[in-house]
C-alpha cells in the first residue's frame, strides 16, 4: 500500500511492536543509548495514545494482509476490526489497477515512505478519497510489515473539484502567473476561447510575448511596482495577441502572493466594450463637430434656460455666448407672435408638451439681439443626459426660404397663366397615358368629357378603348425623343377635323422619363387649304403640261420647284430628276451663269421690268445647248413677299 516515497519516522501499529521496532533499530546499528532506554516505556505509552486517539487512520500490513488497524481507520471504511484483520487490503480498492498501483509503490525495497492519493470503497458502498502514506518497518525486509496512515481527503477533494469546476467553467479568464518570470503557471479554458491558444500552449509561456508592444512597458511597471510588492491591481487594461494575429482588450484584476512568487488573476474580454467606447467617443466627437458646424441653431434648455448652444446660434441671434446662456427662448422673441399669442406663455407650453412626451415642430418668430425679427422653424425634443432630462432645440432661419417660396408661388402663377394662355392644347400624361393635367384650351375643346384628369387620353380624345396605333406619345416614351403626327378629330372613324399632335418626354431631376407632354394644335383649316391648294396645283399642272411652251419655277435659292412636261422634253430629264436641282449649276452654261444670275437677282428684288424677257442658252441632258426665249415673272407668298420666279420659254435653237 506504499505510495510516493518520502522520509518519515516509523510508528509501530501496536505497543507490542515497539520492542520489535527497537530491535530493528539495533540491527541497523542505531544505538538508543541509556537515556532512550530509560524513556522507552513513556514513549511507548505516548505512541499508543496517539495510535488510539488520532483522527488519522493507522494500520499495519504484511504482504498486503492487514495485521492491525486503529479505530479511526475502522470508522473511515465502515468495517469492524474483526472484519479487517487478516483480510487482503484489496477489499478496500475500487479495482485491480488501483490496488496494483499502490502495491508497486508500497513494496519497493527502499528506506523511504511514500504518499499516494487513491479511492477506497466503504462497506456501505460509498467512495472516499484518501491520502495513503506508508513506510516499511524494515526497509531491507518487507515481510516485517509496512506501517501506513490514511487521511480522509474526500471533503478536500470535493472542494478542489468544485474549485476546479469553477476554474474550468468560468466565463472569465482565470490564471496563476509567476510574477518573477512573467510566465503563466496555469490557465483555464476561457483563455483558449478568448485568445485561441490551448492551455498547454500557454503553460510556462511568457505572457509578455503576447502583449501588444505599446502595452508592454506599462504591464512591466504594474508587475514591478505593484504585484511584487503585494498590491492588488484592479481594472488594469492591456491588449493580448490572439492566435489569429488580432488583438483583444483584457481588463485584469490581480491578487498577488509575493511570498509564493505568484499572482492569482482574473481577466475579462472587454474588446467589444472598448470598441463601443471608442465608437461612442467618435460618435460624441462627430456629434460635437456636427453640433458646432451645423447650419442650424442648436441649443440645450433646462428649466426654461439656455445651457449650451452652438456657434450658429450666436450668429443667428447676433449675440455672444454670455448674452444667451441663462436666458430663455422668450427673451429672444417679440412680446406676441404673429397669431397674437403671448410669446412667453406659448414658449412655456411648447416646452412642457415636449417634456410630457410629445416632440414639437412649429413656426416661430424670433428676434435678434438688436431687435430685428426673423421667421424660424423650431424643433423640440427631449434629450436624456446624466443629471436629468434636457430639451434640445433646433432653430432654422426660414427668412430666405419664405422669400424663395413666395418667388416660387409667383413663378407658378406666371407659368400657370402662360400654360392656360396658350391658344393650343397642352395635355400632361403619366407613363400609363393617364391625363394628369390639361390647360384651359383642352377643357374648352372637350367639354363633354369633363373632368379630363384621371382618364386615359385615347378614351377622351379618340373615343377608343385601346391605344391609338399612330400614337406619338407611345413613341416618345419608348425612344425618349419628341414625335409628332397629324391625327383625325374627333376620331379616326368620324374625322371632321385634323390635329397636329406633338409628344415630348417629361423627365424628372434624375433625367428619368416620368410621363409625356402633348401639344395639340387644330390644323383643320390648314389641311383643308392644303387640299384645296393641291387641287389647284394639280389643275394648274395639267394646264402647264398641255401647254406648248416650257415652264420652269425656281425658289429663292435657284432650285427647281416646278417643271412642266414640255420642259422635261426639252431638258431630257424626268420631272422627279429635275425637281430640287440647282438650275444655274446644272442647266446654265458656265460662261453665262453670272449674266443669267443677274437677271434672276433682279427678279427677286422686284425689278421685273428689267428682266421680263431674256434669251439664254440651256444645257440639256446630252450636254448640248439650246437657246430659249424666256418670259419671266415672280412668285409671292400670302404676304406679298417674292419667294421665287416662274419662267416660260420657247424656241429650241441648238448651238
């Protein structure tokens, strides 16, 4: 039953064995001497008293057979003396492995005692933890017997296990560190969860190697100045390197034991809190920056008085900080507001409503330090701060905005007058071709369909159930470009009139198409006139075509706008080829162009008497020339302005 060996005095198990012990000492040359011999009876009595009354179990085994045990050991294991004597000590062990392990230690032939922790099973089945110490009566002859002591450490073991559980299960990092070598002695699993290193990797490792370089000097100072002098350290913070290379902020509490050369420490990962603190500081700095650089007046009020304000407040009210702090909003207001209410009472009511939980936003008239009034927009909110609730006020000077709003209203009124004064129709459609706005002309044009807004354009303007196939608004929405078309009115099935319809994309500030603007112009009379003109022209063309002379009309730029059949025969071209050709570049010989152009220019300037008749050559298709005798006149528009010439020519003399 021997364990780890350590020297101890041999204690005989019974008084009868004391003689044997003395004899054994003599065999080993240890002379007791006359004095010791005279004291032997007294010593034996003392030892026997200890054997019987000690709280430690004591026993004697030979070849692991129990020869004697004291009462305490019997109490410890729950067996009587008779049940133990002569029995193999195996009966007390949980298994053969434990029994063999203790046996190997107990029966080593060395003159040392051994101590080992082992578990025994009591008679009632309960397991107890014991500290077993043994020493042979004769180191050279184990058959003489082995004396052993048993200390019940079950309670201590339970406490140690409980402490170990707390150590292992703690969410905080717990460690024992050597304050002289700056190394970890023992760490709990929380270290691995926090820093990524296993307990084995940290054991006996210098913790200074893991500390951020910027924090090493401060950490050394704490060790040398406080821990080594036995001073507790609370809330000391430094950064430790994680296994992945990142750093974690740790807050330490250390209880040093200088006499043992160690400190017991608990650390908590405060990285997130540190980041929040840093973020809060940054936020506070940003707030202070915004507070000071805001374009609005911002102030704090408590008990009806200004406690703090930004620089814009001083600019807005035209005063110094000393002139505004300690005063209230009513001190910078006229006696009465534009609605007639007393400023002092109205301001107090607004502030109280805010404190009662209803944020306020209202218009107010303030006065500057020189008495000048100005219109403002005020927002009041509760701002909870250490020391109580404060009011945060934001004041915006809206004087310029009011002027701008008035200008916008005037401009809108002007544009509305222009919009409604246009003597053509204007219709604004959304992306679904729903009418969202029209001018008065459209309302006058479609009185039977009132109200127009909210209806589909094709339903109102064309009496259709679906989109018109010629619709320029659809093409404008698809292409983002303006499109136009001449459409029948009031419908394609019953066209009594004609409308020139132009569609333009309507875009927002981001250049996205959000609708279409339609411009509507009634061109019924123009269409009728054009039809009549075409009929007259066709009739005139028929007259010209049967004439026996050549007719050619030129516009003001000298291009052919009309030629009759005889002219085509003489020139050798089809009508389609001649129309639009430059007469002077294609049909007048180069040597004559200047003279012929002079005649044409006189006609355009109204000098018809000087250019009524002329004989000039013309170039025909085969590049030969023919002399033509021309009779010239001018063409005018409805206003009488000369817009071209009409010439008749006869004679086909070839050069």
